[in-house]
C-alpha cells in the first residue's frame, strides 16, 4: 500500500516561513507554494483520499524521493532499525511482531493489520442476490448474449459502449454473465491448488485485512483467450484508459496536474489533451522501482500490467475503503475482477463508492455480488474495499489490470518472487499485440495525437 506523501503541515509551515523572509521568490518556489496550498484546499473539498494501493506497503515511500532525503531506500526497513521503530511509532500496528513473523512478514506494515475497517458500517446496496436493489441496476450491463456473438459483432461494440458509459460515470461496471460459469468454476480449483502449493520462485504477499495475493503463472487456464483476450474487455480498456500523466513526470508534477484536473471540473477527457502526454527524459525511459514500465517511451495508452489471484479466508474482516492507485488520478489503471468463488453478500465481495473516481463522495456503497461468469471492471482510482467473509470457506478472485506507463503501482518485478517477473512479461506479450492494435485504431479515430 502506498504511503503517499502529500505536503505535510510541517512542510507547508517551512515553506510559508521561507516565503515571509524571502520577498523575491523564484517562479519555481512560488509554484510549489501554490501546489501545497491548492492541494490542501482541493483535498479538504474533495474529502480525504484513502492512501493505499494493493502491493505498496513494501514501498511505502514515494519512488521519487531521493535516498538522502529519506535516509533509506524503499523496501529497506530492517526489523529493529531506528527507521523501523519510527515507522512503528507513526503507524501503530495491531499485529504483534510474533503474529507478523508467523505470517512471514519481515517488514512492519504501515497499515497494521492491513487496513481492517471495524468502524460503523455504511449504507449498502447490492447488485444481485436476495438483497438486490433496483437502485443498483444502473451499474450492471447484461452481456450473456455476447457469449455466442461472432468476433467483431455490432452487439459487442454496443455493449462496450454501454459499459464505457457506466464506467466513466460511476468508476466501475458489472458485466453480467459475460463468461461461461462452468469454465470459471474450474478456475477456482486451479486457484486453490496454486495458492496452496506455490511453485518455487513464487511468493504470495499479504494484502490488507487478512487477504493475500499472488501472481498467476503464464499457463492454461489463466491464459485462455476467452478471458485474457476478451474482445469486450479489450475494447473497453482501449477506450477508457487515457491518463498518461505519469509517463515521465515526477511526483510533484503529477500532483500539480491532478490539482488542475480537480479544479478544472474533474472531466475524464481532460487527460486526452496532448499537453498531458508523456514527457521525454529519464523517468519516461526508465521508470523507477515500483513505477510501471509497461509499453515503450514512444507510445501512449494502456498495456497489460499483471494477472493475479487473491484469497479472502473465512472470517476475514472488511477492509477500509481505499484506492489502488493515487497518482496520476483516474483513467490510468483499469482493474478487471473475475470472481472465482460465487460472490455472495457476505463472503468477501467488493464494495464500490460510485463516482469517487471523479472525487465525489457518495453516502453509500455498492456491493457487486453478480453471478459466476460476470466481471467487474473498476478504475483503480475508484474507492472500494473487500467486505467481510462471514462464511467458513476461502473466497478466491482473479484480477488483471491495464495501465499506462510510469504509474506508481508499487509492484516490482520481484514482488511475487523471483520467477514472477518472467510470467508478467509472458502475459503482456500474449495480450498486448491485440490490445495495442485497438488502442491505435481508437487514437486515430479520435484524432488524438500520439508519438509514433
Ligand atoms: O478482496 C479482494 O479480492 C481484493 C481486495 C482489494 O480490493 C484490495 O486489497 O485492493
């Protein structure tokens, strides 16, 4: 999970003090001051960002911070070190060192037990099941009829357009019945086997609130075309993911752009402007540790990030709501959830906060518990959380995500073990050619500028 470093009050006080004593501020310094002040204002208006991301507790500092300013490298928190103790003090943990050791956790987790939310429940509406609410129907796009549709059929494009509309408006969409439930049921068995007898070179990682996560191996059935190359999914990804602000920009520049996006009204098309495209330089050519190196420096739009499986054991508590990525804001990473265990109201489905990707704060959450064979697509900037699993079995879900170059996802090549990086690459080579063809077609249709 990311510990994202907005300007602290201290930083702002220092900046303000200097501002008083230096009558003639340089243009750059003044801009920084504006950034801090505007961020404070925008954050107050927009509500508190939940600062977290799937894998980022290992990399709890920004990759753009210099070693000297922090006194350590990301991920270098050693048990017992001074730095480690100060982290412990700053992030009191409910996990004892003994428990952490038993879980195989060598570094302290800034989010303690991984972000369990034991506070007051929020109103929920459910998409399916006995508690299904008519209010939730606007988040669902029926797609069962596409299973028999020919490739390139107009129906596929029609459903993609509907789904895109929902996604843009609310930050997530349920594609109901798009996959064959029998095939998906098989995946659950594979997931359970893979997680319980992990091959050498793979390591599962704890995820907030008692979950764990592992990269999937590049092999059948995970590579199946009906899932990884779904025409419907790739069409939506190619059209939706358009935020290239992380490509070649440092943290401060991304913050500044994010603030401008919020203050300009929070329109997703704002990101399509060519001024917000990649910035040439070292950060673009070689994204730092934890930042995505998908694709190449000369192109924009989405590529496949990685494919993973998550398990939510029996009795797991609900998570705190969070965003999987913070910068550079929405439309930079799109996550596809494939429920492998049939999702029920109380076996650990995900709850989503509609329109939170546009910085709106709704008073309720939408629990997506669609039938097996359905997908949920969500902007990783949308607030969401895993809910409690009250059942006596583990709930499995597969996730794969598409992203633009440079975003800080927190994943490194070795995050899931020394072998995992090779599997990530193989997945990308499998899916990207098809996706990129569609990305280029769409960019050309729209007349959006992109470097060739
Ligand atoms: O419970 C899960 O499957 C995933 C939870 C989640 O959204 C997260 O930890 O980012």
